[in-house]
């Protein structure tokens, strides 16, 4: 008995590399679906992952921090995004926006949830908004939800249900081996599972999923763009 193939990717809007992975996978959802591969984007708290695993953010190591400016230029060309700039207030706590996403995911259509996730990266990394603040969250999602819906979303970020849900998502990622974000757990049609870190390993995913050469879906990420 075969199992439905799936890419389950754990993301935090504080992570630019999560933005890259989200952008790429979302852009090709229809193609992946045509190959029987579904995608799920899961909000986590990256700070919790770092604490649980002892990992350090890239900017903590000077050599990595210096390399980030090179990587941003590469990502701009590769993923078709604006050149992301380090926000003036950074790092920020993304607990509230990530909890808000969990509420949105359970109360609104998938397309609305995905757009809400995208807008967090736009606000933080392209528009330099401190989305840890309620006022900026309201501005970020103001064009997507009605006033009463926004009120419910903001209130939900302080409710135990959504606090616990974000903790559970984060713990789930760590238990699966995550030490950072983006982190993807991938299951192929045979029911086999494996894991990938980062936004530059899609060719490995396609090979594992069996949707590379000969299927009309190139294993090269670049040729998909």
C-alpha cells in the first residue's frame, strides 16, 4: 500500500532562508500536486529550536555574517525576490505572528493562510516593520482580513490553545531532527521519509520523491523558475 507523497516544511518568518524555501515551494505547488506531492507549511518558533538544540543564528559567527551579504545577492537572482535587508530591529520575537498563523491556518482557507505567511516576510524583510508588535501585525494583515477577524487573530496570540500549538509544532520539528529553519520532512509515494535542511536542497527532494528526469519535472531548482 502506497502513501501520499508530502513535503512538510517548518518555517519561521524571522528566517530569510525560510522565506526562500516558502517562495520556491509555493511557486511550484501546482506542479508538485500534479505529481501527487502535497505541501504543508508549519509555523514554528525558531528561537525555541535554537535553545533546544544549542544552535546559533548565522550572525553570531562573524564569518557567516559576512557571507550573508553575498548569499542575499544570490538568492535575489535565484528566487526572484527583492534583496532582503537586515531589519533595523533584529532579531525580534516572532512568537505572536507565528501563533497568529496557527489561528489563521485553522480558521481560514489555505490560500489565505499562505498569503498571511508571505506577508510576514514582506513586512519584516522588505518593509522593515517590527511584526512582534500588535499594531504592525494589524497593518501587515489589514488588507487580508476584516477588522473583527483581525481582532480575533490578535486575541488568539495570547490564548493557551495557540501558545501550546506553537510549542507543539516547535517540539515536533526538534524531535524530527530540526536544528534550524527551514526544515522539511519529506515522504515519498512508498511511504519512506527523510529530512532536509535549508533552501538549496530541492534537487535532493525531487530525486527522493521520484519526480526528476523522465517525469517532466526537472531535478534542477533553477530550471523550474
